[in-house]
């Protein structure tokens, strides 16, 4: 089917025109929009359907917001079933809260709306110096998001109303200190225990599985003995280096470029200056700055009377501790090294000249230029190699866009081979063997996750067609095709028999450990004095003493009406444990600061639990239901 489409593009275009044009005539654009925006119902809230189209649009909007806030993030992170389902849950929640706000007659006043907009940093950036809002820029900003000021403000007002539905629960939630202490003390309670561990390793020597055991385990667990799918590929890479290698720059163009950039190539002029500074911070009171200015004016008058005494005056009067001892000398500096008023004054002077009083954020300066270092003019021949590299890089950047379009089209249109693209653009066809879906060590294009994802796509595997042109990095495109493919398969028993035996031994040793542990538990319960257990330890949720979490939880949940209490704990692959609970100990006393923090944390947990319970009640009341299973 797809081969026919590729070979008869013109015919298919004509047929599609014949099919689509009458449909537009009969139903109109509105009908197509409603079809596109509809789709299956994925959720219902208060009798109102949420369609697949709405879900898709909400997810696109969510991804665009994430891209806007994190430009470098890989969009594929959000293109997962889990991320999409999360968007649907958020969509249902928003719709449910809107319905609840309407039913409860909650709203937001104009004053509350204004306050919310006032706090919006994006809108704040649109305010003029006098505090008024630049409405033209405001409309343009919203227009890029497909909204008008009216629709945006209506949305904000609706969001404010929705927030009130749940905020009332948080505000009114209350947890007394006594209740918090009782709960926290119980949660952090300590218990003195003795623990006997029965680990599979203790029983491995006793296990000798038969061939029948090994074969039965192998047949029951084929997924554990799979060889991963592998592929051999050939691929081509288009990058700036590939485009640049055949570019020849005419001599005349090089000379023109040299003339246009001679100032940059020569470097920047530098100045050596000395200064006298009278400190006056820009935030200082006006009277303080006026006094500093007057002092600087007086020093300027002294400099003008006796210019050769500048260095002596700087040592005596300058308040720049870094340069005063050197007679105010600042050594050589270029443009951009000093604050702008200082720089402008210094670069306006000739060698030996002194400025007037120059005001900066640091105070008031008197500047004297003591030397000027002119940039050295370099010859064309000395710069030729550097110039050629620069011009070739610029030409390659422009040529890459054209080459990228050709590359993309050729690998798609001639999808059974990469040779035409390689020959047209003078690229090398490279190969890679024994690749899997996950990248391995190496810095080649074949190890790029984006290219591997394309290689292991269904169309690439089944048809062995070229992948699409994949952007691996800025100015780097690649395409590949599978030359040999081995699907995932269950390995023969003969190849994996040693591994199967290992797993059978581990399984049977674990069963023996659990059986032995359960038997000892029954025996020690009946005859506690016969139990030989390690020394007692004190465990709690805060201090587990290197014990497994399941063991600690079992010890803390054990009934202590009668002590000692005995508990058996299945630790899965780690075996079995018998726990003897000897004593119940109160938690370590918390200091006042820690106690207050714990009570606050408990209050937050309590408020969160009440909020979840209330949300569940709203879902039941307004019959909110997601129609599809969690992906």
C-alpha cells in the first residue's frame, strides 16, 4: 500500500482532491472542525463529555507550556502514556472544580481579579514606568496564545473561583497538638526485639535440582531467558563538516571579507589611565553626593593648576584603595572593562589630557589618560588561513539548510537505499553491528537514542526502509536502515541451562529458608525457652538498625497485649525472619523546635487527607468518571 503511494504520488493527490473537495462543499469547514475536535468520550463530569480531541489539545498545551519554561527539555519525555494520562486526570479535576464552583455559587470579584493580574510577573513586565499597562503589547502577548484580554481574564476569574472549592478545606482543617502527639508517638514508637534470619544462602548447599526441575522452571519462565532483539545497520550523517569540506572560497571574496573585518582582526584600542575617586554611592543621600562632588571639583582645580602633581594628589586624596597607592594608575584597559560614563570619558581624551569631574554609581572621578595602545594592523597574508575558515563556516551554515532539505527528501523518496543521498551529498555510508534499542558506550551516531528509536520502529524493522532524517543535534542529521535483524527470542535450554539451574537453586533455597523459618516460629512459640536468638536490638521507623523495612514494620505492627510477641516475616528473595518483640519503648524525646515542626507536618498531612476525601466526595456527587483504563 505505502509503496503504491510512494510511486504514484501525483495520482494519489488527484484522487484525494476528488474525495475531499465535494466533502467541503457538502459539509463545510465547520463540519470538518467538529469532526476533528470530537472523537471518543474519554471522561464524563456532571453529564458533560470530555472527548479525545479535548484531551489531545490539553496535552499539547501542557507540552508547549513545559517547552516554554524549559526550552532544552526533550519533548519525548512528555510523550508517554503516563504523562498523557496525568493530563487527562488534571483535565477532569479542572472540569470538576469548575462545575463545583458554579454549583456552590463561588466567584471572583473585580478587585480580586485585579489583584491576581497585578501579581502576574509576565503582565508586570508590560507596565510602563508610570505604572500603566501597555495594552497593545498585552493584546499581542495574548494573541500569540490564541486569546483576547477578555477571554484570558475570564479564564483567570474561573481559575480563582475553582481554587476556592478546595481552599476552604485547607483553611478550616484543624489538628490538635494532643492528637498529633498521640499519632506521632505511635508512629515513631521503639521496640526491643530479637531477630533470627533464615537466608537462602544458608540452604544452597542442600539443594540439588533434577533435570526435570530445571526443564519445568525453564518452560514456566520463558521470558527470563530471552535474547534481546539486535540489528545491523548502515547509516549516513549530514553535518556542517560534511557540507564544508567541498566549499572553495574565491580569493576576491576573502579579500573583501578581510577589509570588512580589519578592525576586528586588528584587535581593540586600549587606554592606560589614572584617576582620583571621591566615593559617593548612588544610593547615598543627595547632600552626601553634593559634598563629594564639591570635593572632587576642588581637587580638579588643583590638578588644573599643576597637572604634573596628579599622581601625588591621587596618593593623598583618592578614595580608591586599589589604585591610590599607585598614584591612581589603573593600567591598560579596553572598552567594556569600565562603567560606561568612565569609559566614555577615558576614550574621549588624548594622551596626557585630564577630564572634568565624571559621575558614576561609585562616586566622582578625575581621569587622566597616560598612554594609548593602538591595535596592530595585521596583513591579509598573515590572516588568510583564519579568514578562510571563518568564511567557509559561514557559507557551510547557509548551505546546510539546502543540503538538509535534499537529504530529508532523498532518504524518504528512495527509501530502500541510502546510496543516492550519500552520492548526491558526498557522504560516507557507515555501518554498525549488533545494536539494541538501548545505546551502548561510544560517541558515534549509531549510539544516539533518537536514531535508535527510529531504527527500531515498526516500519523500519518490517520493511527495512530508511528511517526518516533524524536531528541528532543542531546542524546534524542522520538516517539509517536495517540490513540484518534478529528478533527477540527464547534461548534454547542447552544455551542457558547453567543460568536456569542457578535460578532453580535460588528459588528452592528460598522456599527451604521460608519453610525452616516457619517451623522454628511454631517451635519457639510453643517453647520460648528453647529459642536461641541473637542479642536484642531496638528498632523504630527512624532507626532500623540495618534491618529490612518489612521486618521493622512487622515488628512495630505486632500486637503487644502479651509479651513477648512472636512474628514471622516473609522477606521474599531475602528469605524469612522470626522476630521476638520483648519490650515497647517510648520514642526519643524531641526538642521543642523538632516537636513544633513535626506537629506542623502532621497538620499538613491531615489537611491533605481531608482535601483528598473532599475531592473524592465531589467526584461521587458530580459523577466524574474516566472512561479509559490507566495506561
